């Protein structure tokens, strides 16, 4: 395990290390050492002396003093500098390792830990050590490879449990090629925290396996040395329990909490380490170990036996190659381009999930990456990142389909007919709303292009609030009058419902639409019978009927003349949210069936969770397109000004226009209380016309509970409650679903096809009882109470969920989270709890009621509806929005999330933050999906692409 923290200030660092004596106490002197090329350059070697330690942390390096001058000391007149001391990178062994190293006193186990730490430190110094140099007004990053590190090896936790861990105290100083010392740029260090943890875990596991210890896989990619029970491990984990209890008080776990929240919990639960004797403490540990049944002799016997059968190096090489192949597939589902570090981290983490004993280390993975590049399984991009041939081919094929569709169809209507239709539409709308109505110039241009273009593929770009669905309403009417069947699709069920309600176009999700197309294609490709009746003799006395099978064309196209097919116009709304695979398959289907396809989207909004940015690529490729720029949604001047600035990607100016709407409170709990109080303080109608937007799911869950509590205090939600189980989706990729190691006991699986050998049907739910990652199997409990074996790598058509309890009272507002034909609800459909029928929940959905039966797992797909993520809110329009941006938002907040958040409301917006300064930095972060073609393009072309919509760069994903 790895943890990182900033050393807050020179004064506090010096005081902490001197008073607490944590690092430099006498008994630890022999356990300390200076390391790093920077330390060698300063002549620092051997044990860490306290005076040297404090001097380096204070920025005194050689004859230089680092830090920003902020004044002079009033007494001495000496310059006062503001200098961050450095960073504490702590690497902690699994508890079973600590028990062997510290309680059983196995020195070779301790050495295995230190060797793993060596590997991490070497990686940091070689790859993550940099500084920023400003020359002639230009700032550049320089890799230095010189660190000053004080290393301390410790054996005891603050709860006085055995804990083998090493602190790498990295001074905020590094020396450039010019011999000048400067502050360290820590951005790469923090971005690489998970990679460094994976390097440590893999190296330690390999070192221990080489000693003969048997390694057992645990949950979430963790592992322990075999021979210890979970009870024994937890008995010696008092410190971990204290931190977990602290997090639980705030509705968090180690997995859901940010690094800052975990650090805060550790600090707030940290007792001062009391004086102790190592000898006395070890005697106490041995007594406790014996009392709880730990048998170190038996573990040693097992080690000696296992040591006779070392891991075959060829197996390690094969497992590393398989892990890299997995990582390529897994990452490629979300991103077309990946960094070497992301690929390496994912491969190491995968090996830890499925075979931590296999000896897959950093060196093995790096060798496997080189081999994958040599085989063409992966491709090196121009900037030095990695993409895949599949991503390249998919993008190339999409653009070739766009080219093939140029001038390939007849216009839906002539220009003069469209002009007349616009006049009729505007008159009808004027009568409907009781005042003059006219389409904007952008709406007219979009409608004209959609209806008069001879190209099969048309792209309509429109900023948020430019009236895209109103334009589509007119296009729908004209196309239908011209004999076209108009069908709408959207990446989300919520988007499909909105498109249908506001434009009148019959709509479905992209997934449902593509499934229907596949089924139609299967039917079309089946040989069809033809009966021929006639005489089989010359006299005509023997009349018979013969049936023959006529196959379809080899390419699957219907043999019927084109003019006899139904004319179809497909509209893909929220096209920026559609991934590369979805858009490519839609375009293939349009080409195959002769349909026309209109893509409607906003290149400034959030991209798909899936890999690719097809809408932006098609715009840049020159597909027939037009742009709607006249924004009419915002009805007050400061919101209009802010949105106009955000359209230009000048988010700092946009935030400036909203200055009077910012609520800044440094305490995050107090900020949450304020945002909840402001929402609950609205009238019922005003609250119903509001959105509460948050970047992170974990914040959404906390705020939902807080809103409910306040609404109950006001009597809006009944105080009497019932508890119901809900199913929260686990966001596995297709690659992960083929490995049982990514599932956990207690998870609920929904099967999306029949598996007769298991005795389950499509739509059945089962509960995972146990996992065997080595055989890729799990034991699951079926609906009829049978325990059966599930093969993750064979029976792959599953959805995975965790079951969570929710308290519900009359008046609660919920949102359905999965389509359900039986209940006639879609993902995103809102509802209000109106009562209970025994153990069942009655929910008002529009003008009707549905009853949710907890005995039916399919009725458990719902959640509270008081707050939603920014991603889920894309496509929504509201009167008022409360928009949360906190320091913890990190990658979930950036230029696109900010744009989406501030463009939702018509009249009122409040931005809640725990740091306006940090918010300014967050909203300037580039959020863009990657493109394989752009990655392979020369630098000049990539620079051009960057300017045309800023669709560049990589992302590690976004919060749903």
C-alpha cells in the first residue's frame, strides 16, 4: 500500500520531526539513510542526522536557499522565505508480511520489502523528478533525475501493531543540468501514485514468491501471504480500523475517499506514538499471535516446500504478456490513446487481481509492452503514447463511410419547399405560444442543410441552449410529409425521452436501436422460401409444387430495388456523448440500409464514457455541417455573459461574471450544509424546477442523504420509513467481466442471455457467494436457491451490481436507474413515493402509479433524485441550478464539466466551492477524449486539431 502527503510548512515540519521524534529518534537512527542522486551531489550519505534533515527541509541546499521571499524577519532582518518542505511517500507491507517480518523476525521478508521500496524510489527518480524553468518568459519542464531523499524504515504502527513500512521523505529540491537547485515539480509524482503502489505490490509479491512463500489473491487486487486467516489479519490492524471508522462517519470507504480525505482521516485518528521497547513489544506480539492461533512454524514448513517449486520464468513472461493484452483492451474501451504509465499500471494491477504469485513485475511488463509494439498489437503515436490497430481502423472506417455518403442520396425536400415549411412552422408556433416566434438564423441553416443535403451523413453543431430540439421538430414534420420515417436515438434513455417529448420524433437509446437493427439483419439474412408450381411431365398431367430457398446477397443487402425500401431518416441527438463504436456502427447500418443520418451535438460538452470522439472527428473531417450559435436559454445578463465566455473556453472570465453567485466556504461539511439548506429552503415548485449538480458520485450520495434529512425535518418526507434494497451498478468494462477476480462476494449479477448449463435465463439475478480467481469461476446463488458455478470467461453476458440499503418515506423523490418494460419506466425516469402496500413501495410516475416489489430484483434499480452528477445532467434544462465544485473534484471537473454546469439554468445559478482559487484551476483543465488518428498525425496537424474544438489529449475517465 502507498500513501502520499505534503509536508505542510518548514516550521511545522521541523517541529513535528523534532518534537514527535518520529523519524529521527535514536532507535531509528540505524534505520535511516540519505538516498538519491541529489543527496549524493550535496555530500549527504549514511544515517540521517536531525540537523541535516531540518536544513534540507527548510530549503538550505548547498549554498542556495530555496523558496519565495515574502519579507524580512522583524528581529533579525533576515529574509523570510515561503518554501514547501517536501513530500512523504510511505510504502506499507500487507499485514501478513508485517507479521512475518516483525513478529516472526524473518529478516529475509524485511529485505524483500526494502528491495521493493528500492524499485519504487528508482522509478520516481528516473521518471518523475522534474522542475519548471522559466527563461525569457517561457516556462518549460526539465527532467532532472536528482532527488534528495531521507529514507526511514519503521516496524510499528501508531496503534503499536506490527507494521513494516518505509517513509521516503522527498525534499522539495532538485538540481538541473545547469547545477542550479530549484523546487521540485510534484505533479507527476501525485499523478503516478497508483502506478507506484502497483510497482511496490508486484515487486514485493515476486520477491516473497522467490523465497517460497505462497501468495493468495484478495479483494480489489490485494494479496496476503497464505497461512493467515482474515480474523488474524484484522486482529493486528487496529490503526486501519480507526481510519476506516473515521471515514465511515462521513459515508466514505478507503475506495470512495480521495487521497486528501484518507490523509485527513489518518491525521485525525493519529495518536502520538508512545515510548516503547522493541523487545517488550515483540514479546507481546508473539503472545497475541499465539493466542489467536497463528502458527509461524507451519508457515515456514510450507515455505520450504514451496521453495522447491519456483515459478517458471516463462510463466511470468506469459502472464505479463496476457496482462498487457488485457490492459490494452480494458483501457481502449474508454480511451483511444493511453500513456505508457497508464498501460503499465493497469497491467500490473490486473496481474495482482488474477495471479499475484506469478512474478509479474515492472520489468516484465515493460518488456511485454515492447513485444506488443513489435507485434503490432499496439502502436506508438507521434507524441510517444500508445494506441491500438482496432482504434485506428474504427476511426478510418468511420471517415471512409462519411466520404462514401457524399452526394449519395436524394434531398428530402427542395430549398423552396423548406422555406415554405419554415414559414408554416413559425406561424404555428406563434399561435401555440401566443406571441411572435421565429427560428434563429442558425436553426434555419441547420434545418435547410438537414432537409436539402444530398449527403447521407450530416452534422449539426449547436451550443447549449440554441434550440436544437425545436429545429428538429420542424425537420421531423417536413421529413414525414416527404414520406420519410423519422427515428431518433440518443446515448441515454433520458436523452431519448427528452428528444421524443420535445421534437415529436419516436426515439430510443442507441443500444436499443442497434439491437433492433441486428435482429432485423438476422431476419433479412435468413434464406427465404419460394414456392414454384408447375407440370413435371410434357402432358401436363402431373402438377407439383416445389419449394426452394433463395439466399440474400453476400453483403447482407436486400435484393429488393432501392425505391421499394422505406425511406428512413435517423437522428442521433447528444452526439458528443456517443462513443466511436456506437457512431461507427450507426453509420455502417445507415450505409447498409440506405437510411440518412443526422448527428446533432455540441463539441464543447462532455464526451462519451466509451473511447473516441466521433462527432468532433467528423466535424474536423469536413462532413456536411452547420453551426447554431445563437444561445437563447439564459434569461439574465450575467448568465448570458458567462456562457458566452465559456463558449470561447475563457472559463476564468466566465467565472468572473458569476462572482456574485459564488458561495465560498473552506469547510467542506459546512459547504454541504449550506447547499442543502439553500435547496430545501425553496418552495416545492421552485425545488422541482431546480438541479443540484455535483462532479463526484460519492458527494452525490452524501448530499442526497442530507437533503432527505432536512426534508424530513420539515415534514415534506414522512418520518416513518421502510428500508429497501437498491442495486448500484459496478462499472466493469467488457475486459474485466471475463475475469472473476473483478467480482466480489455479495455482488448481484443480472444475466443478459440464457445459460442452460447454469439453469439461468435472461433477466435472472444471482448473488455471488465466493470467488476463485485462479480458475475464473465463482459460486453464485440462483433465484431458486441453488448454488451453481459461474464461469466468468465463458458466461460473459452479465451486468454487475452492489446491493445497498436505502430508507424510504412517503414524499421521497427517486429516479429509476435502469429500463424496465414491465414497469414501463426508463433509466432516468423520476418518481415520487406516495405510499406502501405491505412490503411494497407505491411510486407516482407522471399521472400513473407503479408498485415496486422488493422480492423482485428487477424492481431494485432506483436511487434518490435530489442531486445528480454533471455528466447525468447533460441535456437537461432547468430554471435554477446549484453547482458544487470542490478541491476533491479533480479530474471530474474541467472545462467541459464547467460549461455543462453553467449552461443548464435559465434564470438562476449558485456555485458552491470550498476554494475559489482551486476552482479557477480546475475549470481550466482540459477534458477531452483521445483520437487514434490525431495521435498518429504529425505535430502540425495535431496542433491544428487542438485549435478546432480542443478535442485532444488523454483522459483517465469521468465521473458518472
